[in-house]
């Protein structure tokens, strides 16, 4: 729960938007295409995935039949611009394509209906997809307006509201989710906006290792900047 004197999330988002501008998703939001994009880069980052994605689209294509029909060495070569372990990523892409084709006739989106716990379970069967990836697919695929948090910067809202993030990634992620769940309406546009603004701020200013606090538009309302350092071993 947010502390009484901390910045409400709605105000935080307005301030971030004034500073960074409106943010748009620059990755494929369709669930199947996102799964392909995710394996286009490693270590997975927007830049690495975009490079691998562009190469894959140009060389082979991204539909299940195109991925399954490509010889593995050709697929690996197309994925090389995305970074390390292209052979492993090629194997995983074939696994994704095969599951979508065989299990759902090539239409993953039509399979992602029904109780959200079941949808979540299905998505987690894909290689490399854990809870943050599932949340992102659910929100940006407009399947469920969950409180998705950018996996590489759950610390942003936590630092502002509580102070230093926890050592345990899962605890920090959950604290960030609780803030969004409690203070951002459970609607696709509102939660996508929150995700994108926190992501952009975390990647450009509130970096995990060296936050640029002197340049930050919300520093005067930030618990971390005010010197709040919590015990790091156990959640309060
Ligand atoms: S003041 Fe520093 S810790 Fe707080 S949000 Fe800004 S960059 Fe992050």
C-alpha cells in the first residue's frame, strides 16, 4: 500500500508524460507475433529484438509455416543480428511455431479465451515466458487489463513510493503491481499508458544501477531520492 505522503500514481504518470511525452508500444502486440519477437534478440532488449525481428521478417517471414519451413541454419543466420545464441533462439522459434500450428491451427489469439488462470498457464508453456511476459501479452494483446509491469524496471514506482527496491526481484515486481492495481483503473488504455511511461522512465532516467536523479522530473516526490533505504532482506 502507498504511504500517505508518497506521490499518487496518477500524478506520477502525468508528470512523467509531461517530461517524456506520450509513449507508444514499439513491438508487435499480437500474442503470437510478440512470442516470435521476444526470441529475436538475446539478451532480450527492445533494440536487440527489433534488429533480429527486422532481419527475420526480411529473410524468412514470421508466420508459423515460414518458421517451420526454414532450415535451422538459415533461421539461425537470420536471427544473428539480434545477438547471442541464435541457434538456441531458432530452436525455440520452431517450438513456438509448432505449438501454435499443431495445437491451435496457427491462430493463437483464438485460443487465449476463458478463465484467465488457464490462459496464463497456456502462455507460460512457451519457452522463455514467465509472469512478466504473460502480463505483457495479456495487457497489450488486449486479453485482460492486468497490472503489467515492465520486466526490466519494476523498481521505478517502488523507489518513488517506498524507497530502495528489494533485493528479491519477485517482491519488487509484486510491490509495483500492487501500486498499479490500487491506483490505475483496470482498463487497457490506462494500464498500457502506465506500463509504457514507467518503462521509458526506467530505461532513460531511473536506471537500475545508476539512476540519474538530478535529471529526474519527480525527484522532489521520490522516497529513494529523499534517502529512504529499506531493509533489503524481507518485505515490510
Ligand atoms: S529521483 Fe532517482 S530514484 Fe527517484 S524516480 Fe527519479 S531517478 Fe528514480
